[in-house]
C-alpha cells in the first residue's frame, strides 16, 4: 500500500470504535460476518442459528450448525482487509465444537529511514484462532471460546491467550433469549518490546433477542463495554464549543440496537444502530450515516448469501460479504432408486 496514512486513519478510528482504551488486539472487537455487522456490530444473543455467531458469543454455538461452514470478507481502507472463517461440527459423545479464524491484514506499508529515504516495504497483520464448545442444560446454554491471538508489525510481534465465557437463557415457549458474555479474558504471552504494556480488550456484554408473536420483526438489544461504564470519548480540544455527553447519552453509548425484518425463511433485511459509533466518529458539522448499518440475507439452495453496508465514519461506508453453506446438503449422496 502506497498510502500509510490510510492505515494510521484506520488505527485511529479503531481506537474510537473499540472502547477508547489503550488495549491491544482491538481487531477482536470487529464484527464477525455480515449479519452481526448488519445488526449494529455488537451481538450477544440470537434466537435462530448462524455458525458465525459463536465467534461473538460461544453460547450461540448450536448443534444444528453441524458441518456448517462460513467465510466473510470486509474491505477496509486502501489495502486493509478483514477475513474470517467459521466451522462447526457435532460429535455424538463430545457435543458440538466450533473452530474459527479471524485475520486482519494491513497490506504493504512503505518504510523509511530516519532521513526520509525509502527502504522498501513491510507488512502488518493480526490473527486469532478460536476453538469453541457449548453445552445445553434444559433452558440454559453455556459456551466457551479459547483464542490464540497474534499481532505483528514489521519485526515486532505480540501474542496472547484469550477466553470468552457465555451463558444464555432460552424461553421454552416464546422466541426469547437473554445472554451474558465475558469477553477476551486472558493473558498476554509476549509483547512487542520490553517497554510495551499490551492488554486484551476485555468486555462484559448483556443481550436480549425477541420476536413478538404475529409480527415479522426480530429485535436485539446488546449492552456492551460494561466493564468500563464511564469510558466515553470526549476531547475538549477537538470538541470545542460542545458540551460533554450527558447521562442519557453516555448510557446509550453502551447499547447496540439491531432489527431483522423477516420476509421469509429464505430472505430477510437487517438494520442496526450503534450510538457510540455515531457520536464518536461523526464530524461536528456532519454526521451522515455514521453508526447505521443495513444488510440483507438470501438463501439459494444449500447456500446462504449475506451482505451489509455499514458506515463507521462520514467519509464513506464499507461492505461486508458472507457466504455460508450446510456441507451436509452439499455433499449429500443422491439416491439412485
């Protein structure tokens, strides 16, 4: 990539978007898949099944996702690209396991010496490999993700082990789920340098998803960044003339809202609103569609295709693409009788 300023812009926006903290490995908070992105970017609960969802909350890993595989792609600024892969398999005695990979690549970045002379290029990327397991006990479900995380830039690298622990209540008669999630608990195994002080972006999330009877809508509300209730971005130098956010504004910055319009089993539309993104990534004179996302899902035979257009900043939006397949149907043997 010939414009390292784009990468710097991405890092700055990622810091605003993901808790305004000094934590490393912030890519772990990027939405996994077009569905999560379409519902506002943060989801801890769901009443139907999607193999990608265990990367958001391990309690959402379900046995009905057996042999389902999904690939997602997001093209960010310039050469910055985010890809993820999710797969689930049910074993008769051991239960259901999932494996996922998240990879954020920053492309090729120009390198210069202290005098400003070009000395070539270098790469930067971040990767997480996740193993997931869930277990259901009556109307409750528990799940855990174990993640190995690696971040590298030039000759420097850092790694960590992280754990997600999720629990879920499933209403026996209604389409209602309530979830709690402890995310990115763990330890840093190695740091970029002796003076670095990396830490994981821990989070506490509480979610509720429900579908009113006789209505083609499904609603999801997620409280996020609850470990840091007072961590809201406000800079008097940049926000000169504006007042500091009030109590209501601060509370709402910890709430993500998602809605699915269910036209049929094979087609729906997704809408999301993230108040934190809208407030912290908007310009004083222009907000645009910051914090708003819209997506759709269509099933075609053994494949599910999903697309989301989401706007993190007023400059432009970004597109998520996800393709999911049930391999049991793809490779199902046809009868010759």
